[in-house]
C-alpha cells in the first residue's frame, strides 16, 4: 500500500503511560516522563526533558526543539507541502514495537540543521546495552528528481512512498550534522529499510555531515536522483555501506566507511538498473576522497568480503580512494556485462589515484585489466599509506587519518583534483580525511556505540 492510500491523521503530540515503553526508553535515555495522556508534554521531577510522542503526520509547518525528546510511533509522514524543522541537538527516538520511521514525501521538506557541537540524533528506544541493528525503521526521503525506472516513478521499500519525477534541482531540505543509528528493520527478505534512503532526491537538497551507524540493511542508499553528499560516515551496517541504483548521478566528497565482520556485505554496491542495465539516466556518481575499511578480524565473523562491487551497467568516477581490510577483494567489476565495461571503454567510467592494501586480492582482475592498460591511472596495491587497518576498523573508535604528512596520502601519491563546480573542494590528500595533525572533520559529532 502506498502512503497516498494510508488514512491521513492529524499529528498528535502526547505522553502515554505505557509501562513497557516508558521503562525501556527511560533506560535508554535516562530522561523519559511517565504519565497519563496529556495535551502537552510535561516535565517530571528528576527527568531533564519531556517526551513528545509523534504519530501520523506533521503539521504544515512544525518545529521540533532540543528541549524535548521526540518518539516516532509507527510511520510518521512529512506530507507534500509541509516543512518539519528540527533544532540542533534534538534527539528523535524510533519506537521499536511500532517500527517508528520518519518519511518525507515528495514535496515535503525536512530542515534538520545540526551543528558539530549539537548534532541531531535519530536512535533506538531500547536501553543502552540492548540496542541493536534494526530496532526501528529509519529516515526516508522522497523527491521529484529523475530515476530510470519505467514511467519515471518508483515505490519505496517498506511502503515508504512514491518517488521520482523530472526536477533534477528538487529540494527536500537540509541534512547537516545528522546521525542515524540502530535502524533499518527487515520486514521480509528484499523488503527492508536502510539507515538513510534517498529516493529520487534532487540536488537542491543539502546533505553534509551525516552518519548512518549500525543499520540492519544498507547504511545509505540512493535510489536514483541527483542529490549530492559531503562528509559522510557509514559504520557497521549489516548489508552494504554505500549503495546506489536506478540512475543516481550525484556527487560525493569525503566519505568514510567502516564495517563489522559479524554482519556486512560490500563497502560499495553499485547498480544502474537490475531490470534493464542500460536504462537512462544511467547511474553515474562522481566520488572523490573516500576511505573504505573492511573488517579483517575473522574471529568476529566471515562477513565484510568486498570493498566495492560495480555492476549492472553503472558508470562512476572514483578518485582519491583508500581501501583496506576486506576479507576477499578490494574492487571488483562485472566484466561479463558490456553494459558495465562499456562505460570504461567509452571513457564515462573513471577511476584513479588510490591505494588498495591489506586485502587478499586488492584489485580483482576485472579492474587490474584497466589499471594495466592505463585507463585507471595512479592506483597502487599493497603499499601502506599510513592508515592502520586495525585503526580504521576499530569498532568503537575508528581512526581514518593517515599517520603523518610523510605518507602516500600526504603527498607521495598526488590526488586528482575534482571539478571546480562549486560543490567539490580542492584537496591535497588521498582518502576521506586529511593526514594528522590536520583537523579531522569526523571529530565531535560522530559516535560509534555497539549496543
């Protein structure tokens, strides 16, 4: 059933004295009032903030403030024409029993403008120590930008809305200093929610300083659209970390990926369209400065096999990368499919200026063919650029910074400069973060709790 067919409710903000929910949330947040139903939130002595339980849909214009906690009960919709503003420092809790989820419809906007000192956090209602991947739904954004499904529209997984259209500059809001953790519930095989899903989202949307942590499915997935992303962290997802399909043509700069071997798949899973590999617009993101860190520890599990699986007709630009720690292979391309390899032959797919090391097969033969031919220049294998494999795969405190400016990432391997187009920044290093002692943009607003 599409959200358009769901009965529209007026948003309700109230407190419920449900013992099980209140106790679980109290343990998790140490700040949840227990009360009978109230017309407005109240503060209980000894608890620092009231709780607002949100159901149905938000009002036409609404603001969530950092002096409250907000609990998502079931699917909560920001309808087309509505704007939800979330103050910096606000904490939003997804209720596990009702699969709390926040969904922005086409034409709706979410203005989530956090700061490094006061990020906006979406998290689980379970007590600390018992939180897990898939405790709640996740954050889903639907836009009107082009996708390559037949008819130009798609239906989101888990009945999360219709997306797609013809407006490449569509604006779904601002997502800055936002962390989403313990989300991505699985309803059934191949029908699950991601940490953050951008579905047909346009480039008028701002996505900068975002983290998707401990998702049950992919950390961040792009279903077509044109939206760009900068300063992104994807950590400990149970499936792929960065996934794209259906004609995504956005830009990415400064992206850090780390995995856990108990449950993980590809660092990148890249498709054009699984049903028609040559559908247009073709997936063709431009990615500069990315670090992909798998989990080499087999004691925790055999997962985290592959840095990137590039397939099904996708094109891509991948520059200034570091990849390490995966158990099988670094980069692999689908060579049996001319829809994929043809993008290299015609010059659309570009790859270069990167290092792959600490992996049994750093580059699959499908990629080495183009390295050896000169199509993919400046790629080195099995040379440590000063990023510790154990450091960037440290689950509680990953460190992506190269050890010094004397490393490959600090100048011995020159980065390829991105286009001067107003989005990309000029860089002097390879990978997601600059070498120490330069400022690490991940500091302060990210977090890596395991439960």
